[in-house]
């Protein structure tokens, strides 16, 4: 897909590249010549309007812009934006590079300064044509120097998936299409499983050539970053797809898609502990960013699975041994307390502290560990966190930096500088389930013989048994009991919550297993782990895979 002339928009400048010759032009963002510049007399300057644009100005400006764009007059449309030099080449490429014509744009009622609209058009190339339709919106602002009402330029105005520096194109694809199937041979499509969109794009980019297909004619978005895959928007003529078998389970994926849609912002991943096969990946919203596999956030108390493993390995606790759980505990300058300052009576076991998610039971043992970097070592050496995973697509593989004093104490309960996503936590649960890290994969290793990440050691059978016993208790009568009540089989869980950047309501985290399936989820500002993320995990586990 990456051939021919290209208009690349970089910040407020654009470069037109054709036949290897580059022509550059530069303009300042905000108030540009034509869009919000030019020469004005003293009298004109004194009459510059200020304040938000009126309803009449919003209607007039948006109509003028949309009419000019629909007519293919990029120059006229760009003059009605606050970034003429940035918008003009993108608007021009709409017809020239993307071959989009017969454009009809229907605006909806303005909501404040925002104007939503639908676009219906026809893409034509080499005697083939197909309709294209989508919705987007624009915002009208007051020009800083002229005071004119102008469209606040952004590439998403032209298409909601268009990013800065990206280009809309139509032509023969450079990469053949693929027919992605799940581990049972069931076809996986973006339409039925929208969260798989960015994953399928990446798989096509990586494996399209070797899968034995031939290219078709398409409309796509070519990203500015050449390491990112093209995003196919429309197929005018199908090529011959090559088949790529994934590890996804269609039933689990369908459940995952359904579960995350119950929340405004949520992610979930399911992994098979015995093999590392990824069975489901879902995000809401299902945008180009795969938060479930690339996100980075503190996972809260779900990380106590790893901390407990470290403490058990060092012989500082046993599942049935006594563990103190006071209302609060202090380590250097950091004081850590339990939710609502609860405590457990003397003689309570470590399993009870784990199942009730007692923070202080973990923090009080740091002095006995006598190594602030112990958790970071456990993460790498046993759970594979921070290693270079080769799943088949782009992933962020977790991070537990070596810290000292109060920051190390925060890490014990999944706060501070710990960074995880749903994939990482599902993998940690899978490792706890079997005692051995198996690097998650979304396509079989045999597809390209890539080198998978391995750890230097496994958990002992005794530690593995104690760890899973504590997770079973959490699912049976602990903080995960309500969410896991509907899940059958041999099951275990761990809840978590974490505040990021001082947010008022914590993010909800939950991870669990049922038989040979582990899953983890995060719901942004979902509160307690069992309340929001728990039901998401439970729905995926019930689907099996």
C-alpha cells in the first residue's frame, strides 16, 4: 500500500513527495495565512470579535466548510479552518489519493460548538466503485487574530480514524488480505469482533505475504509511522486471502466483546495456562489502540498474586500460617492502610489476608524480605514480566522497576511504579495456576519460528499449590466470591483497585481462572475490583475456550 505520491501532514507543515523530490512548506498552527491571517487595516483590527462563536456563526461556518469539502474545493474549505496549510493537502488528497467522489455531507444539530455530520460518498478506482459512509464531527472556534468563526482543524474531521500525518489512499494493496481463523477454524472478522480490528491489521501486515494470498483493490489509511499497519476501510475488489490461524477462541472472544461493552472503558484478555495461547482480547471502545495488550497502569491488589509467590518462595509465610493484618503499616516514609481501615483478628492466616485483600499483611513483611528489589526479580525470573514477548502482535509486557523504601512498599500491593495491562495480569494468573511461565501467543510459534520469551525458573509444586489454594479461597468466600459465583469448574480469583493520577474513583481490576483458562480485566473508574472488572472476567470464563 505504500507507493506513489504521498501527502504527509506533520504538525502544521506538509511535505508533498512525488518521484523522489520533496517540496516543503511551513506554517504556524492556530492562525495561518488564509485560515486566520492576512493583512488588516487598523479599523478592522479594532473590530475583532471575541468570545465563543454564536449559533449563527457556527451554522454558517460549518455549512460553508462542509459544502466546499463536498464539492471537492479543498482550497475554499481550508480557508474556513484555523490551519489552512495543514488542512489543504489532506482535503485535496480526499479526492486525489483516496479517489472519493460524489460526496454528500449531512450535518446534524449543533451541540454547543460541535457539529456532527454523516458522509456518504463513492470510491472509484480502475473501473470499480463502491459506496463509503461514516460519521464524524467538527468544532467551530474563534480565530485568535481575526476573530472569525473557523473550523478547528483536525484530521479526524475528514475521517474519524485519520491521525496526524496519516494519508487516505485507494489502489492495489501492497499486502494480500488474510482470512484469520480461530483455533477451531472459525473465521474472525472486524465486523463481528471489532476489538480484533487492530490485531487483524497487524497480522495481515506481518503474515499476508507468507500466507499465500494475492492483493485486491482497497481504500485504506496509511499511518505516518511506518512501523504501524495500514488500516483497511473499504474493499472495492477482493484479492485472494491467505489463511492465518490464530489461538483465539471464537466463543470466548464473543463473550469478551459482549462483556466490555457494558462499561464505557474496559479491557479483558483470556489465556490458556497450559500453553500460553491467547483465547480472547477485547476493548471498549474498540479503537485503534489495543489497551488490553498495550496499556500501562498500576494493577492494584491483583499483583499480590506475584507478591504472595515471592513471600512463599522465601519461606516467610505459608498459606495456612498466621499473618498479621493491622489497620495500617509503615515502611520508611510510606504509611499504607487497608480499605476502610479494616483489620483481621490475631491468629488469622495468610490465606485470609490474601482472600480479604489485606494490604498491611504484605507490607509488614518487607523488612523480613531484606531486599527491596526482590519483587522485580520475581517478576522477571518467574513470571516473565518485562521480557521481550513475541506474541505475534505488538504488546507491552509489563514492568516492575527496582525501587527502594516507600516506593518498594507500594509495589507490593500493585501501586507505585508497577505498570501492567490485562494481558500481563492474565499471564501472571496463568503462571500461578501451573507454576511455569508460558509466553502468551496469538499466532502459533510454528507460523514463523520466532523466539519466545522464557524465564529462568518455575515455582515449586508446593508454592504453586499454596498460591492456587489462596486464589480458590478468594473466589469461594473472599473479595471475588460474588463475581465468581456463576463460574463453574476449579476456580480462583484476585481482586484489585488502583487510583491513577489522583482520580476520584479507582480503576477496577480482577483476574481469575476456571480449569485451564485464565482471564484478567480492567474497567476504568470502575471502583472495587469485584464490582466491575469481576463480572467481565466471569463472563469470559463461563464461555470457556
